[in-house]
C-alpha cells in the first residue's frame, strides 16, 4: 500500500511540472492577445488576472519539484517494509 501511494505521488508530481509549464505558456499567449496594453494583467475576454494565474502555476511547479525531491530523499524510509516475523511460542 505504501509503495503504491509513493509511486502515485511521484508520478502526479512529475506530471504536474510539464502541465503547469504548458499552462504558463498558454496564459502568456492569452496575456498577449487578450489585453490592450502589454503591461495589463486583466483579460478583456474573461476578466481574470492573468499575472496571478502565472504566479500560481509557478508556485505549483515549485511545490511539485520540492515534493519529488523529498520523496526521492526519503525513499528508503517511506518504502521500508517490516521484514521481522512475529514471535511464536
């Protein structure tokens, strides 16, 4: 069970990085075409703050990188199995 959760967390964190990078690129295109001035951050189409979205996705990338690093550093502790046999009398 621990092994499954470990690998699921590792895979999801690994997939989160390119997904958020794609999101940043997509939002930058929106920033270029959906605002009047390049310094504006509010989309004229949706009314959302595009600069805030980019910042949030950068934070998610950082969280994913930190989670992967922590999972790999503590891999042996997290995947440690209890090999001791119960005592019988």
